[in-house]
């Protein structure tokens, strides 16, 4: 028997959730035939067979979380192995936490419960090991069980995070633990823009211009080696809001492409992202990110940087404001700008110069 394991899906992804199987045990498959689809934090990806052969055993079912290197399929003898993989144990789907409330009881110490109270807990679906007993000597009382049941009924049942939300929780925690973020803000006067101006493309091109003016923000930083890598080409990650969460496809070489080409590329990426069919290679290698959250609402934001990037630009909602224009008060359409940068490797002066260049390009009359 030979085992095929979950391959490296790229971009630091360590696990995926099984969405559906396309084959069954006993089936004969050929090389590159789709075996199953899995969901990562960014997309639903089909996993093809590495070789031809008969499927002897499938590991995992829909909803299971599988880590990279863990087995997916066992082939009968005769199938070519998937070289370079590591065989491990399958990580089953996360079980939802039992109903109850947190307990301060030392681990391993069983609660003191009378039979009638235990029966009540069973009826109400309360896990006694998670209930703090307020009776003598820590005994769990009827009131304790009823209070726990009421708490659960008011908050709703617990449910494990899946797919993009699970990965978002992990990445945000990692970013918070690793990066030293700082944010500077400003506003760009867009009142002289042409009617119907493509805001996202203007932002993309302005970010490209700002990266040329101040390259320190178009960079990757490896905290393990403490090495910074300045990148000449601007590959812009653009946050796309979907029902399941944010997906960040990458618009390549934004500083050198014409407007129609950028718009066509962005439309394609956005459609694929919403359909969760975007190719994995379109999600890798962003050098800086744009969050155009103003399309929904809000002015300024302290945004979250995803390593190894060192900066993210936020664009708030364009709105009319009274500002000084040519020495006189005037009502102008202003675009709020937020720049969050990793202060470990980007100085305040570099961030300020980037923001000045960004604002200047946006206020340029095209």
C-alpha cells in the first residue's frame, strides 16, 4: 500500500478542510484525475491524483481538518508513490465545545453532583465538568445547572471556526504577536477627478507610484533571519469581501500596466474570489496590500499587516467636507487614507514620505 498526503498548498498554508470527495474506495483513478476538493483560508482547491491506481482507502470525511503532510488516500500496490511527502495521522474535524460555562476547577477534579442534579444537567444539555459549583465544598446545585443552561440559551451554541474564518483567526493572532504596527493618516482631494473615475484603479496606480518614491514599504521582512528584501515590482494584494470572509488576490505589476488591463485583471480576480475558484498562484506573493473598505463605510482604520509584507494601505469612504482650497473654505470630495506599516523595519519618515507620494498621485489631474 502507498499513501498520498496533503501536499503543500503554498503561501504558508498549513491545513485545509475537506469539502467533498470525487472518488470512492475501490475506484480506479488515473494521473491528474481530481480526488477531492479542500477549502483553505483563501480558496476551494481541487487535489489531483499523483498517479494511476486503485483507491484502497480514503482518510477523512467532509468537514475534517487535514494538515499538510497527513494522508488523504491509500493506493493499492502498483500505484506510483507521491515522493517527498510525510505520513502522519489525520486530524479529525473539531468537535463543538459542550454546553456550559467556564470553570475554575483544577484539571482532572470531578465535580460533586447529586443524582437529581446530574439528571437535570443531562436533560438541559449542560456539561457538568464545565460548571462551577457554588454549593458546600464545590457541589454543583440545581441553580448552577439552570444558570449554565440559561447562559447557553442566550448566547447560542458554540461552533468551531471553519475555512477562511479559522485561518483569519490564526493569521490575525500571528500578526498581532509578531508585528509592531503604526498608522499614519491623511486625505486626498478628489474633487477634480473625472466623473465616473475608477477609484480602485486610481488607488492601485497611486500605490505603485508611491512605492517607487519610497521603496521601503514595498518589501518583505523575515523576522527569523532579520532580513529585509526590497522588491522592485509592485504586486498589489487587493482585499475582496466575500460571504465567507476576506480573500486577497494579487494584481501583478500595477505600476507598469495600462488602466484597461488593470481593470480587466481586477474584474477577473474579483469574480474568481467571490466564486471561490481563484487559482492558488493568484493568491501568492503580494508585496503590499490595499483595503478599499470605504466602498462599504468608514473613514480611517488601523489595519492588519500580513507577514512578510511590511505595509497595508486603507482607503475610506469619499465624502464632501469643508476644507481650505487655494486659501479659501470650500466643499471638496475628500478621500481618507490610512497607512499601517511595520515599525520594526519601516521608519516614520519613510511612511510619511510614502503617504505624501500617494496623496500627490491621487490629487494629480489625469
